[in-house]
C-alpha cells in the first residue's frame, strides 16, 4: 500500500530534504500520546518530538518542538523567546492558527511561520521524528534539516528530570 503523502511530505520533497515516513494505527480523529506513538512505530521515545504552540505575554505565538516524554519549561521557553511569560494555547485555537489538529500538529507547513525553538536535546541525535501533519503519520529527518527548513533555533526548553 502506497503511503498517502501529507503536505509536510510534499514540502520536504519540494525542498529536497531527505526524510523517512512512518505511520501508526489510530482511531478516527483520535489523538495518540507521544509515548504510544513511539511504541507503535517501535522507536525510542527520546527520538519522537511533539509540537507545542504557545502564546507570550506580548500576544505573539511561538512553537516549541520537544521530546514526547519531556515537559516544556514555561520559564525557560519565555526567556528563550524574550517574553515575560508564556502559556500553551487552548486546543480550540490550534487549527485556526496552524491548520493542524491536536495530535497531528507539525512544525513544518503551518499556516503562518511562527518563531520556532527545537529543544537542544535534538542535536544529540542523527534524526528525530515529528508529526507529518496528520494523526497517524510521522516523518523522520535530521534536526538540522528541520531547523533550517522552519527557520528554527535550538535551546534547552524542557524541565530538568527530578
């Protein structure tokens, strides 16, 4: 069965950025947590990253790409983007802002290009997996290729392990 190309995959093809598609089973419209995604595709959860969309005190939006088992440190994140404070946006705002649904939000190909920060831990890996823009699909690519494509930067933005 040929895998259905998502817009994310088409963008990567167009920019000639190498990637490996991965798919996993899920219920219709059902978001699956990142640890489950990693298990379903047989990968270390440290390789699978989630895309979080936030709003700063200035009302500007930012995107953070962090390991699925990690928690975004809102103070570190705010400092990284020069905001006094930052909070996750409400799930109902996600699709109008990004064009993506919860569980299928990709840092690639959002409606508007938002300032994006990839957690520094991605740099320790040859490749990471991010959503391919729909629930049930992931793309594996180099962290540097991802950052280059989306104009992202790297910074330590996750909470330290207790």
